[in-house]
């Protein structure tokens, strides 16, 4: 087996064989300290590249060679070994079938509200003790360094959790209680069926000196910074290419080119992790709009500000939409700041590079999830707003991915990415742009900028239909 050196300690370099959509991929995972979710997203990204220009498909389930579902936050090296085969299922269509309970549960654990928290487990070791407790009773204290990110009032405090049997092999069972949580410490006891409290004598390592309680420290289950606000970008991200992962080489170029002076230094590290994890999805969305941009042979592809407005409208975020609060002029101000242009009018005709697009997405996520959240994402009274990294994560999973799923089902978009149709679009690109320029006119609803208004489009379509239906 190959070995990597990390400091002075030799670490086995794991490789996994992944079956996905009829393809077989070998994925290096280094020491395997990443989550299963990380593996699923890496495979989805590679499948997207190999089958480009088909859309990025979101992972919905990972299974081992025996067909057992691996949970998103399980650590690769703890549930798999070098050379093991796994299967990654990618979502088909805009939603998961109601009857596919495993995929729905996996999707919630991977991208849901508590997906950024680790599993804190409390085990009852049987040993010579025959009676099994019914629950664990304890008090969880969030580590002081992390309480600004995960407030004690929400993520800590007293709790009671039922103990359940977990199959770990033929005729082998572990008795475990678990709760989601950030780094912290916990003092706890076990509660027996007669409601008396007891300690697990087979687990002296966690026993307190008093002998009537257990105490356990919980640290991040994957390599994450020990400090919530590191001074430099030095932590091994669970979403990055370190430890054997593969990241699109364009990401570092885009990251270096982004200004994002409006983001606090400590937050940039965390934002970078989120962008790394979802970079393939976001670039796929960018590329879907770039098809109708400037010449595809150009050295740098771009999309228009009108494309970005189309996206924001489909997300239902603009002021004037049912739950929209984001003014279009606010987005225009972000564009001017990102490009260092004092007056970028007319805005809709401006071109966005990938870095401009990514920065506008971050700004949009901050506005819609952190500063002016909908009721479904708003914090409880007296609670702090969602941090930007969490807001960006939830923006991608809760808003962008569902919109992309709808795009994937659009028959016009499906036809447009067929090779023969792409070549026609490329050949007629200048004519299409000329037609648009001819039909465009100033419209008050777009601040007087030139666009093809619905009434004009209706007249054109009716005229075309009349000519098509006319006898030869």
C-alpha cells in the first residue's frame, strides 16, 4: 500500500472503488478522515465532468458492498477499508420519490438543518453487566471557543436520550444513545428501567473521580480547525482536495480573484470550505447560462446580468415577489463593488465572469438567509442571525438546488444541450443577439433598460405561428 507522510506519522493512503450510474471510478481518499457526504459529492462532480454538458446531479444515497446505507456524517476510514467498493446513487428528476425513505432520510442528514453537527455517542458497554439502561441523562456544555457559533442555549443544556441497539455484526449489538452537537463536554449517567441512575462499570475510562458520573469530551469527528476563528487558512477542510480529494483547478484561481472585502477574515476560511464543497454545482449553473453568452470559443466565458436576474427571479427572491425582499438595485450596487465600476449602467447588459457570479451569489445568500431571512429560515426571538457560511450552505441546498432540479426537467433546456443543437446555437449566435437587440425596448419595470417585453414577444410568436399555419 502506498503511504503518505503527515508530520512524522505514516498514514495509509486509501483508495475506494465507486460504482455510479454504470461507471466505475477509483477515488483516492488519503487517510479517509472525510465524511461519506464528501465522497458522494466528489463522485457527483466527476460524473458531471465526464458526461458534460449534462447537469450536475445531487447525491441522494451511498451504499457499501453489502447494500447497507452509509450515513452522510460517517467517517470513511471507520466504515470502509482500502479497496472497498461502494455505490453512489444520484438523484433523478426534481424530487425524491415519497416511497424512497432511505434517500429522503439521507438527503436530510446530508443537507438538512443539523447536517453541520457531529454525532455525539454514549455507549453502554455490557461487560459483566446484564441489565441494559433505558436512557442516558446528562448535561452538555458547548466548548467556550465555539459558543459564538453554536450558542449554549440552543446546542447545550440538560437532556435525556433513549438507548437503542445497533447491529455491528452477526449476533453482535452495541447499546448506544446519540445526539447531534458541536465540540463540547458532557457529564452524564445511565437511567435503568426502575428509574434509578447507574454508571457503566465496564467503561472506567470515562468515570469521574466521584464514581457516580461519566465525563466525555467531544471534538470534531473530522479534521476541522480547533479554533472557530483561525488567523490563517490552515485547516484541512472536509470539503477540499486535501487528504486525497480532487478539486477543480479553476477553484483556486476564482478564489484568489474574488475581492470579498466585505467578509470578515475569520469567515473567509469557512466560506471557502462551503464554496469548495459546492463549486461543481455552482459552476454547472453558471455554464448553463453561458451557452447563450458570448462566443464559446472566447478565452473566458461570461454570463449576463440579465441571466443573474433570471436566476434570482426563479428563486423568488426579488422585492415584489410573494416572499422576495431583495431589491434589484442592491444587486447592481454589489456588481459595481465587485468590479470597481462607479456607474455600470445599463446593468442588464453587463457581463459577469465566474468570480463576479460567485461573489454575487454569496451576497445574495447573505441577504436572503442572514440579514433578511424568510420565516422558514429566521432565528427564534433573541437568537443571533445565521452566520454567513451556514447561510451560503442553506442557500445552495434549500434554494438553488431545487431551482436547478426544475431547470433539469425543462424540455427546452434538455434539447438545447444536445450536441447537434449546441452547434446550431453556436453558428447562429450573432443572429440571435441581433434579433434580441432589434426587439428590445426601454421598459419601466426594468428601470428603463432595454429588454424584450412580454407584449413584443407575444406579437412575434403570434406572427410566427400564423405563418407556420398558413397554407403553402
